[in-house]
């Protein structure tokens, strides 16, 4: 099992969710986050005061998936979240040791 | 004196001793409460001082309006066949002034409170709302107790007297009669109590304006104590100096003119024009704010952390409400529902619009983008600048004043602010100081009939108007501005020092970081 964590542009969230549903991902967790990468922040000006905003709003999508579909998931996110401009985000994949469905007590692949 | 010891001691003495883990927190609050009581005690002492003087003065000196009446009856005595009928207020004038008074109340609460509140960080939102609301309320009470009397009854050139202390002589409960007060037109009166109410809102909003300069770091008790002192020794005398005069009806013959003029306030006697409070309200408050910003010191993290306004939406709501309320402030300063009110209304309307455009254009040219905060600030800048001018300048003059103020105040909050080096949190000096000075000086320019202005009264007996040469009037205006700056500056400096010694000006760094909402008031503006 793998944990796929994608940081994407907020307005791309719906497209990513759609694409993941199509390939059978049963559920995701979404968090509004801020961060910085190669995309530069912007400056905000309030009367005489100028502030550089380094941390830009992004959406973090976490999906726990079976090893069998992890490549499909990555492709789906890549395709749906891409605008081609700097700031499109990143996808991190890590190994997931255990999953438990709380309601039934199922574990591992059955719990995904 | 009122029996203060028992009433003041009761809340602290009666409180149950805190126990256990809560103790340090409660103890800290105990200190704050003590300071608050010191502030209130001072207020009561000031009032008590007024009361004592009142007792001494009770028998002497007639009130301003009574003086007007006396003069009128003096004229009647000269022609005994026709006894002068007591002037009756016009219901339209009374209705108009009641509405204007309510509009100016709206300018402080909620308009100014929201305008300021939106500009601070969310952790200090309630502290700003609270400071504006409580300062407003406290000043209204002080105004009724002694402020009105010291500002608007006859005294010397700097302070009024004690004739109207505790609102004495305005309403006779036995006969149900109200004393009439003068307006700017001969034979036109309004109840003097209504004038007191209208002017109460001016005194209160002036003090509220200062709050913006030291927002986000001053102790609540220090704010209140400072306001009580500053109101008494700066607002009240400046209002007297600029606005007190015996009223038009008193001027019944040429021989009386010099004697009557000598009873007026110092700056009024110079011939300075301030229709609705450029000096009295805006410059006065702005200087107090700037001195405060220096004395209280910069906010923790100033220049390093981003002090982003937490809700420009509320700032816009506040600015828009200010604009509406300002019609009461400016047009109401005509004191009657007549032509001058219409002139002041239109000038307030157009100058503000011009200033919004000017600020937006200035920002777009200099910074590349026109901002909402800039446009809202431009509106306030225009309103401030047209305040002394509104009934004193012509229609195009007002638009020019608004335009100049928009650009000038944009500089006030950027270039000038850097030069001054003070953390004037919400740019009270940049907007109200610069706008007030620009407005006061340009009033001297555009008052001239050659430039479309209405001119000034040159014959007090007939009420005839003429123009003072522009440079001469501007020089008078400049003197009025300078006196106000020095007076308010000195009073503020002393007042902040006194407050610092008595209760301390500033909250602890820990409290400041936590935010004044929780640390000073124990509540939070937004929950989610």
C-alpha cells in the first residue's frame, strides 16, 4: 500500500477528485495548506506598508491506495492538476504500513 | 464631591479571593481593574473640581445664549413700545439638527470603530471596538458634566465658564421651557440643549479618532485616563478658542461689535475659518495621536512582521458609513436647515468623491495598483479636508480641496510616515493631520468670492459679507493650525507622561502578542 500526497493549486481540486474517482480511488483527505516552492510569492501593499507574502495557499490531497493502482493515481493527479505554469505543485509517494477501518476492524488492503 | 470611597472600594473589596491555578491570571486582572478605577477616580475628581468651581460661580456670569437674550432685550428697551418676542425655533431646523446629531453618533459607533477595526489584526479587533465605544460614552458623559460649559459658555479667550455645568440652565423643569441657543443667522434659534447634544458627538468622535494611533498595544485603563485629561485640557479649550462667540443676534449696533468680539474665543477673534472642525477635531486629534505613537512606542514586531488588516470589508463598511454620517457633521454644522447646510452638504459630497479618485490615481501611478484600502482612505482624507471648508468655500473649490487632499494624504501615510518614524498604527496623523492641515489652509484660499467662495461676514451688525485677501486669510488659517498643533502637542505630551506614571501606557509584550481582545477584555472576535 502507498500513501499518495499531492500538493496542488486550490482551483484544481475538483478536477483531481473527479480523475481519482474515475480510476476507483474510494476516498481522499483534503487540507487547505500554505507553503512555498519555486513559485515566488507576491507583495501586498497596505497604505505605506509593503508585505511580501511568501506562503501561497495550496490544497493537500492525501490518498491511501493499493500498490496496483499507484501509477494510475499518480498519472491521474498529474494530468488533472497540471496547468503547465510554475506553482502546479508536487506529488509525494510513501510506503504505508498499516490501514484500519475503524467501523469493522478490517485491516490492510481490505480497509482501503 | 460624590461619595467616591465606598462606591469605588466595593467592587474590589467585595470580590471573592481567587484560588489555585487561576490565581496569577486573576491577580493580573486585579491590577488592571485597579488601574481602571484610578482612571475613573481621576474622571470623578475632574468632575468634582468642576462642581466646586460651579458652587463658587453659581451666582455670577450669564450664559452665552442668555447674553444673546439680554442683548436682544437691551434693544427692546431702546424701543419700549415694541417688546421683543422670544424667538421660537423652526421645527424644520430642530428636526434637521436632531437627525444630524444622530448621524454624527453613527460616525463613531459603528462607522469609525469598523473602519479602524478592520485595519487591525483579528486578535485586536474587539479592543478597538471597545476603546471607541467606551471612549465615546465616557466623553459624552464628561461633556454633559462640564465639557460643554467650559467650551461653549462665556469665559476668557481660552476656556469658557461654569454657567452650563451639569447642563444647568438649559431646561427649566418647573416651566417646561428650553433655553434657546444662537445659530449663524439673526433671529434663528434652536434649543441650546440640542446644540449641546450635537457638540457632544463632536467631542466624542474627536477622542475616538486618537485611538487609531496607538491601537494594538495601549492599556485600556491608560486609554481612558488619557482621554479624560486630553479632552479636558485640549479638546475643550480648542473648541472654545475656535468656535465660541456671542452669536449673531447680540450684534445690534456698531458700538457693541468690538466688545462682543472680545468675548469670543482666541482663534475665532483672529478670524480663522473652521466650519466643522478642521482644527478642533482633526488636527487636534491627529497631533494627540502622533504624540501617542511616539510615547507608547512601536508595536512588537513592527517592520519585521506583517501587520495585515484583518478585514478590509469592514473597513469599507466603516468608511462608507463615515461618509454618510459626515453629512450630519458638516451640513449640520450650519446649525439650521438652510442654504449654508446645502452648500456644506454638496461640498462634502463632491470633495470626498474627488479625494477617492485622487488617492486611487496616485496609487495606480506610483505603486501600479489602485487598492480598495486606498480608495477608502481617500474618502476619509477628502472628508477630513472638506470639514473646515464645507460651508466656507465654493463648489469648485471643494473639488480642488478634495483632489489635493487625496494626493497629500497618500503622501501622509507613505513618505511622511517614513520621515516621522512613528508607529502610528492606523495613520491618524497621515490622514487626519495632513488632511486637516490641507483643508484648513485651502479654506483660506477658496473662501474668497473671487474664487467662487461665499466670503466672510465683514459687518456683524448687518451680516454683510466680503472677501479677505487670500494670502491674509491663509496666514490666519496657518496661525490657527500652528496654535492647535502646539497646544494639543503639549497637552498630549504631559497627559501621556501623567498616565504613564499613574497606570503605565503599555501592555506587557506577552499580552500584546496574545492580542488585546483576550488579554485586556477576555473575549475573542471570531470563532472558527
